[in-house]
C-alpha cells in the first residue's frame, strides 16, 4: 500500500505545503527593505506563528490584501468582518 507522505509531517507542515503549492513562479522578484514598527513586527511574528508562512510570504499576502481592501473602499464599497460565528458584523474602516 502506498505511504501517505503527509503522515510523517509535523502539525501545520501539510497546511504550509498546501498554502505554498502553486505560489512558485518564474516572475522576477523585487527586493525591498522595510522598517516595521514594534506593533507591525509583533503582528508579523503572530502571522508567521499562526500560518507557518515565511515572513516574505506573510508580507506578500498582507500587501495583496491591503491593495484589495483599498480598491473596495476607494470605489465606495464596504468590508465587514464577523469575529466569531455568533458575533455581530462589524464594518472595517482603514484610516
């Protein structure tokens, strides 16, 4: 019987492999230097711990999400979040 390669992975490792599958491309990369505030640095550490993503992947995803939110909000749209299954919908506002 073929062995399941996921069986020997640490918790979260399979999820990380799924998240990075298909992300690889031959597109050129742009190197940037970023100075993070203490609050942003801690948020980055939290995301890395929660997702298992690298800091680079987390920052790339964050920039894409921020661009999407700005696009929606700049075209008079609105973004809502529900923090828990039984929680109220709250409108997100970026200042």
